[in-house]
């Protein structure tokens, strides 16, 4: 009786082509500038740019962007903190809620019908953008009072941020900065600095997970992260120079860009589901 020939072993997947260093420097510089100026992760522009300029798929681009933004958030946080524009207690409460919320969001992702949730979140971003555009934030930097009510509110905000990040793949700063301003009365600069501090633990945790699964392009993350870290410092300087009204309009524009990107993803997902 003849033994059937062994089936050939599957060939390993080819690694994606390495992007030119200058492209990664451009991606990092733009992301770092926005991160420092607005107190956001920078992924809102870094992810599409990594896809466009570095030829990455969505998953690898998101993981690489998250890794690149860790040192950027640290650099921006230090600069805001040195200027007295960080509420460390508020950041700690939000970070606790964010870690739990991220865990919940990752599990809900596999269970909830996301179509209506996506559009609800898009509508929320647009509504917040309109609010920031018509009502200029105050520059007064009063920390959140250390009381039970505000503390529970900050933890709840962290939960919302974490769940939204897990479900929609957006950075927490897009939610935290407007919430700090409108719900907790922080000045616009303190809201941005506190947002950067609060996102560090979640970004580190997510990056460690992504490194274990092997979806981070370490070379790209290091190059883009270096450029982003250096660009974060002038970004913070711009935040201090720009008047609150102009800063509110610019952040509103950033929220609209995020809403458009999410709408495009939602439409593509609907078309793919119908195909």
C-alpha cells in the first residue's frame, strides 16, 4: 500500500514592503504635531497616512500608529505638565475607567451589531464639533474638584472612552478633550494635557498586546515615533499660541475629519455585508 505524498507545507506570508524612511518621518511629524497641539493620539491622521504612504493594511497601520504615539504622548504630557496644564488626579481616574472600558469594548466588538452604533457615534462627533465651533472654550485652568461625584464621572468618562476605542478604533483624545471642557469645566490647555496623560497607560497596554501578536511594524513605529516625539514639542507650543476660539474651531475641524473617516468605514462595511 503506497503512502500518499505529503502535502506541501504552506509558504509563510510575505512581509509587507518596507516603506522609505522619509515617508515614515512625514507620517510621524504630522501625527506628532496634531498630538501635541490638540491632546489627541494622532492616529486619526497617522493610520490613513501609513496606509497611503507606507502600504500597510488597516490592522498593521493601527497597531504601528499606537506604538509610535506612546513616546509622543509622554513628550507632550511632560511639556503640558511643565506649564502647569495637567490634572494628574483626573487623568488617573480616566485611565482606570479607560482600561476597563477597553476590555469591555473589545468583547462587545464580537457581539454587538455595529451598524447603528457607528452612525450614532458619528452623529455624536459632529454634534460635539458644532458645540466647540460655536462656544469658545475657556482658557482658565481649574482642576476638577476631588469629590465623589466628579471622580465617578471621570471613571465613567474613561469607560466610555475605552469602549469607544475598542468598538470604533478611535483615539480617546477625540472624546476626552471635549468632555473635559464641556462636562468638567477644564480650560482648553489643561484638557489637552490631561488627555495625553490619561491615554498613556491604555496605549502602552495596547502596544504590548499588539507586539505579542506580531502586528506592529517595529521599524516603522520607531522612525515615525521619533519624528512624532520631536514634532509634539512645537505642537504644544502652537496650542499655547493659538487663541481658544481658533483652537476650538480647529479641534471641531479635526472631529469632522474623524467623523468623515468613520462614515466611509461604515459605508464600506455595509457594502461588504450586502455583497
